[in-house]
C-alpha cells in the first residue's frame, strides 16, 4: 500500500486478553504507514466500551475473552456502530470457531 498523505490513517482497536499478543500486534501495526492503533482492550466489555468511545475504523477482535466473548462483543459493537469493521482473530484451528 502506498502512503496517501491526503487520507486519514486507518484507526484500529486491538481487543485480546493476552498482553504479549497485544504488544506484538501493536508493534507490527505501528510499522504500517497510514494506520494508527487507536486503543486496546483486554476484555469483551472493554472492547465494547472502547469501540463506542474511540469509534475506530476496525477492531481486531479475539474470539475468546473474559466476561463477554468476542462474538457477542462484535454483535454489540456493530449494533451500535455499524460503520466499524471487525476482524476476528483466533488461535483455534477448527472451522467452527
């Protein structure tokens, strides 16, 4: 992707309960031009609250998280903010997940 100085950067919210994974993902995303990490969440409830407050363009959402799982958190986020894109992130190898 070529940098576009006229466009706003893509704002990403990282939602994962594993601190090391969030740190690694943040480091990777910081290396991409035209992209900014808008925030991070360690639980489903935090992801819902951060999405509502920060209004990111995209949420990278873990499926399994404490309190509210990523699937339910995604439902709630797109219900209140349908313009936010959500990409599910998982370590599961089965297709059902």
